[in-house]
C-alpha cells in the first residue's frame, strides 16, 4: 500500500486481541513512542478505503503491540480492520532525537564507504534489537549491513547520503 507523499505508513492492524475491540498491531518501529499518546491516524483498507480514527498503543506480552481504535468496540469491529494500513501525516510526527532517523528519511539514500565507493541504495530496514539496512546496487544485487554506531559513520540527510565503515557492507545470497 503506497501512501500519499505527505503520509507515512506506520504499520498495520495484524489481528484481534480479546473481545472488547482491541487490536494487535504490526508497527515498523515497535519501540517508538509516537502512538503512546492517542493520536489521529488514517486507516487504509485493502481496496483503498480510508477511515480517520484516533489510535493509542500499549505493549502486550512479549513483543506484542496492542491498540485501541476510536469507534471499535467489539471483536467483530476489530476483525473487520485486519490487514488495514496505519498511516499518519508527516507533520503529525514528532521530531526525531539527535542521531535518530525515520525509516522514510533513509530509504533511497545512497551508501558510500570510507573510500568513497558506492555500496548501494537503502531499500529496506529490518527492525530488530539491532537494525539491518538492506541495500540494492545498480545491478540489482542486494547487500546488507548491521546498523551500529561502529558501522554507520554518518547519516547526512542534507547531502542525501550515508557513510559507512569500510567492510561493513556484505553481499546478499
């Protein structure tokens, strides 16, 4: 699901939790606190239908993220939203802390090593305890690197590039 230029996809409704309308969420940045306080978001259905709601999240057991959506009060209401994308207007996002970046700011940035050799363009970020940044070269080859303070030397959004330590990027299979 592509979002308009002024919207960011935060994740999706993954399933139902309980019988009072709570939902399980798959968020791209599960640890973020953007939705800890109730916020206006737009739910976008598989056929492109849009629904303006207010959403608040809370942690569940383990790595689960649970949410309450305004107007959703039953298991049936929640089930009807399964698979819907959660989008938010860019201007509703808080400014990231120093040294932090939104995924949408990093996608499509070229990555160079200390020698200036282009390693590829960021096409995906796999979130985890330590994020893995996925690159694609001009020839379509996928490459990866673990995004640690040691491997990422500089993210320069103004210049539109990322500088990584020599040898940080490895070829995919």
